[in-house]
């Protein structure tokens, strides 16, 4: 069994896969806390994994990606103690399986690397060729990434995430409430809560539509011929209001870690 872990700014996602295929057996999430020690993370992971009948035995390999560098050594130590295996880390030295066509490839976030690996890996399995894709990841920040028809990662756009927007509106104003990021019923809000949802959720949906159309134009492809994928904590509520059709994949990043593992194991 493969243990795949994605360390995000707000959440740490754990996925357990069969080694021979990208089949997710089980998963869970815990909160990211830069102040936790390896002992504390290990105790928490053992407790949560035990509740879903995953023991600390029978693991064949381990891989993790992280956008929180200050936690890398702690998570690496924790995973080695939990699995008995030194984990692979997504970063320089790990084969991605695809070209990264940006100014400084080492700057590319590990989560984006994993997302891209998932898209390209799944396409290769299906025998799809000459397709283009735009991948949305809506977590603490929102990233819009472009994969061209040659299977190359060619760049992205980054802007504040939905959660950051809600927190900022509540924290930086005297009267605006903190609300859940639910889908608004209408654009014209009749109260503060509905007005915030309209502005942030509908506003983000329009940004996504506009960005994807702009990306497609720069990629010289038709938007309707482009695979639009969305993942991340806030993706479902936002893409529901988009005019373009997105495929939602909750476990895209974890699946990408399996494809990265598969590209780097000895065969």
C-alpha cells in the first residue's frame, strides 16, 4: 500500500492507494499546524487512521508534497515513524513525467506538480493524445494552471482564495459578518451575508470563466475542446455558478502523488 500525503496551508490530506493502480482505498484530513511536533502529528495520525481501520503496518511506499517548507522535516520524520519507510518528497530530483515550461521550474508548487501529473497520467492511461487542459485548484489560494496539447505544463495564474476573501472582508471591516462560502441564490443580495456570498462566490466564478477563456485564447485552443478540471476545498461551490463546464475531482492532488510515485519507482 502507498501512503500519499499533501501538506497544504490549511489542511494535510492523507490518501492510501493500492501500489499497482491509482485506486484510493481510504483517506482523511487533519489541520495544518506549523507548531506541532513530530510526536504530536504521529499521535494524531495514528488515532485518525485507526478510526478508519488503517494500521501502521503493511505499507510499501510513501510520498508527500508540501507547500509549507517549514513543516517538511517534521512531516518527513512523522511519516517515516508511521510507515517505517523514508518518504519520497515532491521536489528537485523527483521525476515528474512531463516537461515544465516556465522560467524557473524549481519554483513550481508541489501541489501543482501533483495535479498536473494526475491529469497527464490519466490521459496517457486512456490513450488520449493532443489534448489541452486547464486545472483549477481552490484552496487557501486559487491557482489556474495550463497544460498544452503536447502534455507540457506551461504556466499558471494565482490569486487569493475564497477563504482568504471571506476572512479579509470580515477581519478588515467593522460590520461585515463571517459567513460560510455557500452558493448564493441570486446576484443581488438582500442582506450582508447574501451580499458577501454573491460578491465572493459569483465573483470568483466569473474570474474562473474569464481566466479559462483567456488561457484558451493564449493556448490557441477552443475552450469547448479543453478539459476543465477543478479541485480544492472551495471548488464545488464556485464552479456550480460558472458558465463553462468543469469536471470536479476531489482527490486530484492525491491521485497525482500516486502517478508521481509510479513514475519514480523501479520497474
